[in-house]
C-alpha cells in the first residue's frame, strides 16, 4: 500500500531536488483541468470555494474532479464540473500499487493540461506527475508537493483549510476577494428536493408553519478513523431537542446513515416529545435539500454538517477533539455557529466531560432561530 508516512515525506524532499532545478514556465490558462482531491466529504466540501474561484476566472475551461466513492456525493451535482473521475472507495493511500497505476493511466488518457492538488500529499503529487499533466499546482509543505510545477506555500498564519486551498487560486493570479467571501457549495438534485418535500408533508405534516430542526447526532466515521469521540453525547441531543420543542415549538427530524440507526433509536426512546426519524432513509443530496428548507441544523464535526452550511441552512456545528480553526464549515457568514472547547489533555482518549454544554448549545440555537430583522 502506498501509505503516506514520515519516510515517504523524507523521500519526497529528496525527490523534489531535480524538480527545483528545472526552469518553470509561466502559468498558462487551463483549457482542460483536473482537481485531484479524493477524500473526504468535509475536505472535498472545503475545496468547493476553490472550484468556484477557478471557474469564475476561467469560465470556458473544462473542470473535472478525481474523487473517492465516499466523497463523490458531495460534488455529484456541482454544475461547474464536467466529469467525476473515480479514484477508489476511500483515500488514494488505500490503493494497491496496481490500482494506483490504473488510476494514473486513466488520468493520462484524459490529457489534462492542468491539475490542482489542494491537499498536502506527496502521493497525489506523484500521481499528477506520472499522469503527464504539464501544469501541476498544489500545496508544498515539507516537500510533499515535490513534483508540482507551481508549488504553493500556505498563507502565513492561516490554518483553515478552505482558505489554504484558495491559496492555489491566488498563486495563479486570481483575486479571490473580488466578490467577497466564497462559501462552500452543494447542489441537491431536483429529485431529492421533490422527495423530501413530499415526505415532510406526508410523514410529518409539516407545512412551514413552525420551525423545522434537523439533528444529525452521528458522523465522524470516515476513512481512517472511527470518530465516536466526535459525537456529542446522546443525552445532550435529547435535552437540546426537548428545549427547542418547548421554546420554539420546533418539529424535530433525525437524519444519518444506516450505521447510525441504533444511535437515533436511543434518542427517540429518550425524548418525551415527538421526533421524526429518517436515519438510514435519507441520502446526502436529500440532507442538502432538507437544509434548503429547514430553519436549523444541529450536527457534529462531519460531512453532512458542511453540506447543511453550504446550502445556507442556519447551522450549529458542535466540535469535540477536532480544532474548528482548521476544518469548521465554511458557510455564509452569520449563518454558522461553531461550538468548541479547547481541551488541555496531553493524550487520548478525548472525553466530553468538559466539552460543549447543553446550555451553550441552547443559546446558539436561540440566536440562529431568532427572527431576522
């Protein structure tokens, strides 16, 4: 397996030497470009502002995206993309060398003239180089972008990944601040919009007369981690849900994947108020469609939370061990509140004992549900 490691990083630094000695040609406007950023859902979502900036600057260019099966739904409906290239089930680092060679050959056949590599990966740098893509623009941290023709350093002092990804656009002369902040983007399908609208009426008898609150108590189980410690405790979701029904007369809707059905069932069983449970029966596109109609989304540090923020839903994101300064939803300003408490523990496992409290979540929800004047 071509795993990223300290050893591969050291090898990448050595391999970068001959590339640094080659005289770099000036960047040429792309005609057929690829974004090589396979995983995962939240990281793919955080790179959608970069795609928007590139398409705005080069409206006639074709843009494709090489993405994993896991993250594909995050950009499946994006109108700025022509084709999605399958990289495998999860991260490219999980591919065998044979599978990696097949991917490289597929990219070579597409004859891209430019490749944008937002992530810090010597393996992805290698893939773009071996695919014969002439212009390779990407982050270069500790030599991981050893084969980039235009290596880009993250902006000094910047930690958030969406802003760091946008540095690739700035490196080729695009003014990303020309029209204000570029938030993440997600495009639910019309079929998803129709399906959830019908279900809201038929199953919940919701007609928009009271606030609709989506709650996603799961998540955090993407490739490479189990993520249980990213999940706000069940009893706190229960207490927050009860409060929202009592204070705002909200209708509650639980969503999530089929792996989270037991988690949702625990919440339903503990709540004395009505709550609809669509866990295991809703796609990411449908979560996005729900977000377009809902008055509030409450979720953990997970892909669907980024999707809700991307469609403009007032979003309360609750973070545990992860630092939101790096990967918080990059949504429309004023519509996203992130709650997090820095923990001082020197080791694992992280616990929620001193994490985000119910009262803090209640105050944030009140602010997001307050009538806009």
